[in-house]
């Protein structure tokens, strides 16, 4: 099996056409088709299915395509590392909006200082979407809030985030003193992410245990817009302390939500999730170490509001 064949195959899958792939690769269609056939013969399985509109990968082809992308990227990283004679390459890292607000810039600065030749791709998205991207090999590592136990990933607990009621001073229904119990929030107008959001699922479960309904007046899935609505006094929200990392000096109250016997722990875990060590490139391994180190420093220095390092 040749690296050239992997590149040919990936290009065909991405474009869905032998002709278009051949044109982009600068080879004739017959030569490209011959290389794909050799690849299928070597693997003793059909990778592509011809249709009236082009080609699509079979189930085996889709699985092979994901690993082929990884192999090509590692090969390219190896070439760059050899050329520069020091650690280089590419690494893609995903974070949720509230996480990237406090961790994103310090992580980028640390990577630039320690590994200036590693090209960093930072992605901001919801935790569930980031998990799917790791599964599709579109990310090397990410900070997630929950993972499926069946995934073959490296998972390291980083920290726990306490949750806070965040509101403009004087909002009707806002409790007087902190910490607050969920039972005290029944009349508080809340602006929260929608149900698919991991934080909303955590809050739904906590309020169900307390047997008190959520008084949700609006659902906003973008953190920036959600916090704009809170600053405008349209309602309160429940978020980890990291949500206010970019709002220094704003006239907002943050009231910690206390654990109780009826609701249990109302914390959000943060997990450092990556491809397994066998799949992670040297650049990915370096970035994972830096990410854990920067996270620990932010918490220890008190720059991650409401965060506590995982005891392990």
C-alpha cells in the first residue's frame, strides 16, 4: 500500500467523482481508477460504490477513509518535522464556548511559546458536536463534559465547575443571598440553552430531582447572545463561572448554587478527551500536555471562576 494511493482515495471520496478527483490530482482518470482498484485488491474488499451520479464509499470505504485521513496527516507532519528538525505538525483542538472564553487564549500563547512550529487549529462548538468530530477524526483532542463509555479514546478528568445564577442586579425573583438552592429559583425568569445542550440536560435533571419546574422564558444556544440578553435584564441564566470570563467589570451578580440532599451535586465535569495514544501525532501529544498544564495553572491562580481541579 502506497501513501499515494491513500491520497487518491481520500480525494475521490471527498469529491464524489473519479473525473473531478483526477483533474484535481493532475492524473488521468484511468490511472486513478487503476490505483483505487489495486488498493481494493490489496484490502480484499470493495471501498467505493459506483452510482449514476458518481462514487460513494461503502461502509468499509468510510471506515478506511477516516483512518486514511489520519495517516496522511501524520505523514505530512513527519515530513515537516524532518525538514525543520524540531517538533512541528498540525493539531486540532475543540472547546465549548464557555471553556474557550477562559482557556483559549492562554492555551494558544503557551503553545506558541513552547512549540512555535506546531500549527494550531482551534474550534469552538458545543460539547456534543465536538465529540462527534473526534469520532470522525476531525479533531485530535477536545474539552468535553461527558463521553460515551464505548468510545476508544483517551479520557482524563481535568476539573469540576460549580454553577452560578448570573443576573443583572435587581432582577425580579433573584434571591437575596448566596449560595442559593434550586428551590429558590422557581419564580426567576431564566434564559438557558435548548435541550440538546449538555448544560441544559444537567439542569433539567437537577430540577427534576428537586421537583421544581424551570421557569424558562427564552432559549439561546449562542453564549455571547445569551449573555447579552442577561446583561440587558431580560432574565437570569445558570452557567459555570467561565461564562463571564469576557465580561469583566459588567454589573452582574453571580450566586453559587449549593448542593443539597434533594438535587445532589450541581457541578459540570470537564474532561480532556483525545484520540488514543497510538493514533495521536507527536504534535497532538505535545498539545495535550500543554492543555492540561495551562488548565491546572489557571485554576491554581484563581483565573477560572468556580473551577476545582479533579482530585485524581
